[in-house]
């Protein structure tokens, strides 16, 4: 079971970053690292759409010491390895040096390998103090674990059910899960088995902030997957009504923007960012937009998003449109969600020819 780097905020951030990238199908824990395994062919001749973690382990490496962590790639035609730590470490696998970012305060290094052979990754602690090192291995096979919450956003005090499904399942497969908050604290989550390779779970975070749902299969060919959930902090609320206005900024008779304005109430002043989507009656995306950084004062105030008229025209979809996924986040940290309104209602029945083209 994965244990995030205890008292080291930077190490925790790197581990979270690596796991977030795993959740999205990326294989590198460092910016600019190896890309995902999409489109690669597995030994069985099937296409491996994305890599899955089959090992996540934390090890304490003594100051100036080293460890070997054995890796198994299950005959995969592709593999990748990430090593993250809150200290300066180096690592090699099969004579290849892992590269990326390595400083005295954190390390995020990785490598990808074609047709990898099973063997150990050798990790050396270059620091003068003991270091906790997280090693993550990925394989590009057709056995995948997916963790699917209904939404990545959850209201404070709300409950989210999620599904965990592993492909190529057997009756002997089991699974375990836990919910982890931003500090690294973990709460076990009970899973109910729906069928072979399919489980459901439920999380109810009580405090606003960023959380991760971690799921691990139990048995042969272990798989790990993480889903991110952001819980609103309750500092901001969004009124259920909005106003709308067409803006013709160049005077040619066509609308350059559709401006939708919601009433927002903040308990405490702060800098925020509002984003939202515009969809048609069938839920097909028409456009998306952002307010840009806005400084909210304590109390109620309007916040506007101007949807691009050209993109509305290019969608070829006429209204009424739904003003959906209206989200206010902390301007300095987009993962810090204050509030989300799933659907604020519909606009007028605009013809898409009304918009700039």
C-alpha cells in the first residue's frame, strides 16, 4: 500500500503529482518526461491504451546509502519507472540513469523502457540525512484499473459514490481503497463487490480541500489507480439565477461574446477564478470560458464570464444553452475549489448564426 512521504510537504506534493499523472494516463513524474503508452502494442497483440501502476512502494534510504527495489513488468512491451523523494537521490535501472529534476530539497526522476526485463531499480541517497523514497513502476498491458467518481468536484458535507473496475479480472481479484487528504492523512474506504473485477465505494469528506481516492487490486497482477476529488470549502456560494447579454464589440451586427453573469456571495474577501461551460440541450459542449482573476469582497457581487461568439458559431449548435460546471477556485491554486454549481439553468434560444463568423 502506498504511504505518502510523511512530514515532507515537498515530497508529498511530488508523490501527489506522480499519482495524478498516473490517474490521467501519463507516465512521467517530472515535467517534460516520457509520454504515455497510448497506441503501443502489448505482447498479446492488443493495444495498450495507457500505462497502469503495478508497483507503488515507499522505502527509507539511509544517508549516503542505497537500496534495490525489484520490479516486474509482466512481459509488457513498455514500462516506465518514477522515483520521487524530498531529498537528493539518484537511480539507475538496467544501466540506464533516471533523469528529471533532482535538487537538495526534492527529486522527481523517471525513465521509460521498451521491452523491459524484470530487475531492480538501484536508488542512492546522496543526502546527509535519511530519505523516504517512493518508487512507482508502470506497465503497458491490456489489464487496466479505472476509478470513476461521478464528478471531480464535491460540495462540502456531500457524498460521492465511485466505481473501481479492473479489466481481465478473475474471481480471485480483490481490492482495497482509502481516501487521502492534502496533509497525507488516510482514511480506509470500504468497497462492495458488484461483480468480478468491479467494486463500488463511497467517500464523504467533512472538510474542504483536495482529496485523492486510492484503489489497489489484491491478488495477481496488482494495479493501482488514483482519482482526484476537490471538496468546496464553503466560503463562497453561487446564486441559482444569472443574467445574459450579447456583446457586439466590433459593431458588425454579430455577437462577439455571450456574457453570462452570476451573483456570487463570499464570506471572506479573496482572489478567485470562475470557469464554466456552455452546452446544448443534449449536453454537447458549445464553448467554455473563464472570468479571469477576480477579487471578491465580503458579501454579494456579480461575476461575469464572456463566452467566445466565434466558438459558439463554430459549434453549429443553437440554444437554449445550459450554463453548467460553474466553478469558483482559489486564484493562486486551481485545485482549491470553493464551490461548484452543476447547472445554473438555460439561456434564451439563440440561433448560432447570431454569433461572430
